[in-house]
C-alpha cells in the first residue's frame, strides 16, 4: 500500500513539473511557420490571384499593399502613415508608412496625447475608448508614436483608433516595442525603410471581441519591412497576441508566408522579379 502511495506521489510530481514547463518562462519556442499552420487559414490562392493580374496603377507608394477585395477597406491617408480600415473588425487591415532617419528624431512626445475616435469613420462603425475600458487589452499602436516625434500632427494622428488594435499588454510592452525600436535603428542605418503591419485572425469559429462595438481581438500581429537602399531586401515577423515570451527568431517569417496568412499582397509597386526574390527571404543576419 505504501509503495502504491509513493508511486502516485511521483506521478503527481512529474505532472506538476511538466505544467511548470508550459508557463510563460519555460514555454517551448514556436516558429512563425508553426504558428501559421496551427492558427490561421492560409490564403495563398487569393494572393496568387492578385499577383497574376496587372498591378493597379493607383499603388505608387512602395510601402502600400495592393487593394483588398475580400473584406471591407477604407483607405485613410494621415500625416505619418496610411491605414486600410475594416469597418467589420473595427481595426485596420494594415497600416503602412515610409520611415526615414529624420523621422526617428523629434521633440513631439506622446505624453501630451490621448487616444481618440476617427471622425472619418461613421460613428457606428468605429472603435471608442469605452470599448477598451476594462477589457484587459492595451490600445496597441500599429504605426508607433515613436515613429512620429518629427511632427505635431503626425504624433496626434498616431493616436487615432484607426491606427490601433487590441493588444496583449506583455506583447505591447516587450516584444512589439523591441521590434519598433529595431525598425528605427534600421531606418537610421539605411536612411529609410518601408513598413507595413497589422492584425492576423484565425479565420475559423467566432472571433473574440471587446466592447459594445465588438472590436475584434487579433490572434497575432505581422510586420513586414522593405529596404530599398542598395540591393533591395525584405523581412517579416509574426508575434502571437499573447503574454508569453517570444524571441525574434521565433517570430521571423518570410513576406511570402505572411501574404499567405493574411491574403494581403505587399510591396506591389516593386517590379515583379525583385518582389518575387526578396519576399522569400528570412535571413536576419542580412539586416
């Protein structure tokens, strides 16, 4: 009987150890590819269809993706960025901007700003501060305030809700912020870079929402970066919208794979051969 009791104690202890390994500090790393295969419906066919047709002449900005036809899209041009707003999710589909070395500096600080509604959107189709109240999610910038210190209007507009998504506090404070800082470092090193970021959704089942306006909570976030100085290159990242440690190597992802996850065609203003080549790259050492 005593030997049986000891055996049960050992089994219980082993189970406790295994559960601890699955906590924030000891979670096994997941690559961006694993995340996509586990969580998201790929939209490779949709992207290939967009790429197969003649690129729209309206896309002249290198950072701006191709127009979307499979979801609501309202293009809003702001001082420091362009956003594709989705009236169904109450979030941007994507936010894009050209970050120069000069724009990484400035005297305009975020401490003087407040989040506010975008009046370019009908009142019943937009997110509000009340939606985020007591939601346990941060109001996460897509185009960060830190990229808009160069201009008072740009700083103010970075707090519009059409530039914001519900974001886990840990991700917002650590990994996402670290990536924003890294992008500013690259802009200073290369003179300028083009950036697009936004939410990723599972695409299956009922989407989690917050607030009276049912703002969609993303399952992850993507960021793709293009450098056109010298030999063009691009790189992408996907971070799960969770409060777990995620290394930059885990988040590393090719632009091609992020296109498959999101159904968005990035950098259509590039010539086809350059786009095809750089969007397959995932080498962080090149940066």
